[in-house]
């Protein structure tokens, strides 16, 4: 009886240890237009994994925080937001990883939303205000 109880305790502890290795807080999933790959953010880096399952591949690494991956229509590129230079700017890189190119340089943060239909540009959102000297400068607490 003691052996059986010890075996059950070991199985419970082993199951808990395996479950503890499962990644938590996987965020911003984006499936490629061809349906073959899923890109996602985990612990501030971008990863990709086949949509059929398998091992995930690290696409970005470093001290910066990357998130919000967006696929190009041909599934060859990923746009994403990164704080490599302080605020979040939009970057684009090959979907398999590699060198990222910075697309935005404004002091406010930008987040990609989609590629243009021909994949030559990235549409993004940002909060921007007119200069205070502009006649249409918003008064009060409302931004444009």
C-alpha cells in the first residue's frame, strides 16, 4: 500500500512538473495567410510555429520588447512593433527571421495593423496631435 501511495505521489508531482514547463502568456497570435504558420509573442520576443504543431522557432531576441506580429499577404514578411529605440516603432522582417528594418521614426508609439494589398507598405495606428500652434489643435483632454 505504501509503495502504491508513493507511486501515485510521484506521478502527481511529475505531472505538475511537466505542466509547469508549458509556456504561459503566449500573446498576439497571427496565422499566416497561407495557413501554414502561426506567429506570436512570448516574453517580449516573436516566435513562429507550424500550424500543425511542433517546435516553435525564435524570430527576435534581445532586450527589446516585440509584439503584434502582422503577416504580409504573400506570407513572406512580418511587421511588428518594437521598443528598440525607446517608444514602439514599426519594423518589418522576413517571416523566417533575420534582419529587421525600421519603418517608423516618430516619437509616439505605432502598432502595425496590416500590409497594403500589394505588400509594399504597412498600415499602422498611432496617436498623433497637431502642433499647439495649429488652429485645430485639440483643446482639453481629447486627442485626435
